[in-house]
């Protein structure tokens, strides 16, 4: 009989010594709040419903307990992590590889847009941890290459994005393919009604954890608001682009249709502009983001969900073309600028029907706003 090794410490957490060794090498100094709250719950085998933003350390929060739990010798999938995008599949898989360096539990990333062969071979070699996007995961199941019968833990990562991108039917099909007796955890940046319904349907007595989104960089952002009639917003945006010394500007709209409409209007006016939202293909989104990162693109228009996790250090200005729905959305949006020690400017458009909602937003956001008058309306 082999005795289990004595647990190592990661802050106040007890973790497997192999994992402790790997995270020491990675330079993890102390667990983040989501790790402190989520790791013990998952180590106990409980279901979990966690609100946590990208960048809070949530991947390690589920990777550490999973790597402790899986048996590399079984040579079959034991953990399934469902993610909305190819980039996230690759990112999560890399993190599992780094944290699990000394556990030797093979992981594989499963996503569309690439040939099936390499993924099938990785599955055939006995990957214990499968990270993938819903459509391609179902493809492998239907081709008889992926058997979820041995899965004991399922993670839905960025559950709100999965639903926003239209993956709800596929996610439900995947969960029904997994054994009924399993551990399930959802991680979501927002706790919208659809995510709550999914959690209630597919978890049992889940522990709920909410980690407040980071707000420290809001203090490094100058807050400006302008009053503008809805019909004048395109001209107002053009005025701001002329007025400010803008490097790269991120413009937020509520809906995909609104994003497309504004992109079309700005293109007609000869502006260098592109859009990202959930209806674009993965390749289109990646190409657009790369152009924006490299400074080849001046103005990017996005929905809230599409812009989550954007870590681009040179965004000089954020424009709330549509008023943020609440203080959390406001913080998420304006936090895209003023990063890496730089200052930024966030401009919020306040339309003719927005005054009451804007007053509530100002009170909850707790940051000072400076009003600017548009030349459009300055007749003096």
C-alpha cells in the first residue's frame, strides 16, 4: 500500500506536493481570492457556482483540485472543461500543463477550425483532462472518439459567454452525456438569469462564491460624460476622435446589431474601424484583435461580452456609446483603459432618455465625472 504524500501549503490551502512544486516554479506567491474560496470546495467534491472575472486566477482555482483528483494511469477522460472559444481552450490547456507538470495527467485542447486527426490521436493516447469548445467536443463524441463515461468532474468556464454565443443547446447535450454522478462547477463573470437557470438545472446543492471584480485601475481613468441626442451620437463620436489624441479607442454598444450598425456608419465616413461580437467566427475575432493590438486598427467596437478579457495595454480611450446597464458593467468597460500604470479616459454618452439611469450609475460607481460640452451643441 502506497501512502499519500503529505500535503504542501499554498497560503492557507493544503495542496498536493507535486502541484506545490510546479506553482512555486511558476512564481505563484499566494492564492488569489477565488482560489482561496473555490479550491477547498472542489477538493471536498462539492458542486460550485462561482462569479469570477477573467484575470482573477480562476483557471488555477479549478485546475489544482482536478489535477489532485485525476488518475493518469486510467488513460481515459476524467475531467471535462467546456469553454466558449478556441483561445480560452488553448490558454486553459496550457495552464493545466504548467500546473500539472509533475502530475503527468495528460491534457488535450479540442476546438474547431483545425483537422480532427491530431485531436483524435491525443484522445486515443488517453488524455485524462479534456478542454474544449462545445461543437467540436460533440463532433468527437459522435465520431466515437470521445467517451465521457469516465468523467467525474465537469467545469463550465465563462458560462455567461457560452450562453451569449449561442452554445446553450450544445452545453446541455454535453452535460447529459456525462455520468449523472459527477462534480459540476460553473464559473461566470456575471450571474445573469440564464446562467443561474443552467446552474440550478445541472448542479446539486452547489456552494455559491462571488469574487468582487477588480476595481483598482478605475482610479487611473479620467471619467468624462457628454450629453448627446441619440440621433447625433455618430457625429459626437467623430468629434471626440478628432478632439482627443487617441491611440486606440474601444467603443461599447449593448447589442450585436448595434455594433454592426455603428461599424457600418463609421466605415461609410471613412474611419478605420472594426467590430467584435459573438456572431463573428473565431478566426475573424482573432484577426481583428491582432490588428488592434498591433496598432493597425484605430477604433474597435464591441459588446460587453466580446470585450471581456481584453488585455491590451495601449487603449487610450473607452467610449460608452450606450450607457452601461449597471455599475459592474461600467467597471468592466472602463477597466479596459488605464492599464499597466498608464492613465486613460472613459467617455460616457448620456442620451435624452438616460438621465435618471446615469444619476444612479454615478452614485453606485463612486468616481467623479467631468462634463464636457460638444462643439456640436456649442453655438456661442
